[in-house]
C-alpha cells in the first residue's frame, strides 16, 4: 500500500459574499465566526473600500444578532428573565459559544472595529480582553454575591462582569474603564436592558485616580501590570485597612501583598483573595 503523505490544500478564506451570508445567519456559530473574520479583514484592509465593506457587514451582523436575540433581551429588560432563570438559560448554551451568546444578549458582542487611541497609555496597561463566562460565574459563586453587595470591576471594558453580576445576583455593579469608547458602549448596553443607573454604573477613568471606595468586592482580569498594579493594590490596601474586602484576580503575589489571603478556590486563571 502506498504510504506517501496526503497533501492538503490550505484553508481558503471566505469570500465577501460568504461573509455576507454568515453575517445574516440565524446560527450563533456562524455569526461568531463572521465576527472574528470581519475584525481580521478590517485590521488587514489595505484601502478605504475594504474597510468600508467590512464595516458595513459588521453593522449588518450586529443588527442580525439583535433581531435573533430580541425575545430574550425583551424578557431581560422587563425583569421576566433574571437571576437563576437567566443563569439556567446561559448554562444551557453549548460551552464553545456560550461567551458569544452572552455577549449578544448584552449587546456587547460587536464593539467598534477601530482600535483605541492608546498612544498615551503605559505599556503596563493591558488592552481590552473580556473575561470568560465560566470565570465570572465562578467568581459570583465564590464570593456569594447578593443584592446587598457592590462589585467593582477594574478595567471593566464593555461591562460584561458588571452587567452579569447585576442581572444574575441583583448586586450593585461599578465598572472603571480607561477607554471612553468602551464605557459609552457599556452604558448604552445597560440602558438597553433597563438596568437602573443608580445600581449599575460605568466610570471613565484611571483606577489609580478615581474613587474605588464604593464596594467590597473587586474584580480584576489582568487590566494592568508592574508599577500600575502596585499603585492600585496600595489603594485597595488602604480600603482593606478599614474594612474587609475580597479580590477576584489572576495570581496575585501574597508575599508582595501580604495583607491578602488566597481562598484557594481557583478556576482557570481566576483566584479569590480576602483581606486579612
């Protein structure tokens, strides 16, 4: 038998026509694929025409997602779908598309294609990258978040953590984000779901400067490193000197931050710490 290797042709990128079909699809997987491909096309575009084409299909993709999710979004906005019922609906979704499903429900799945103007940012400030739904749910469970609590998300991005915390537990949510465009999108998403502004807030500002003494549970998905992390942690230590706080974050050094104790309930990148 001939044992020579089979040569496979490289995967051919989808045509613009195929991307248009995917953007108009009712299938969540196809919309998720189209989203990633259009963002790549936009970033690699060599002329204004290609960028305009990608932007047009991207807008159509978001419009389709809002149409497909309109029923569930209406139930969320009316208060009919929240708490345990909403969580069950989320957990019923296949894990490989669960994050995209949640982001479509919250209308944060399709942020602006244009990159942020981050020329003035320090290299220690990490670009926007959303937390996974699994880690968020784990954090809510680990800290037993409830209506009497306030969760503060440092580096809130489009507001995924704050929005889910409010919808699933009834807790107050306070997001701090340096990118004004992401803040505006998060605020619009909260308003579209009729979340009261006195319970769900997004602030455009630097975590080294804005008021952080507004809650007892802090969530940080590696929004900063190095000296910036040190400055923020110093501010949190000052709060912890007056009252107990909990921090959900990625692998904090408890020798460096000796005022913290790891609860040892890790899930993927997420650890939960409490002040001593």
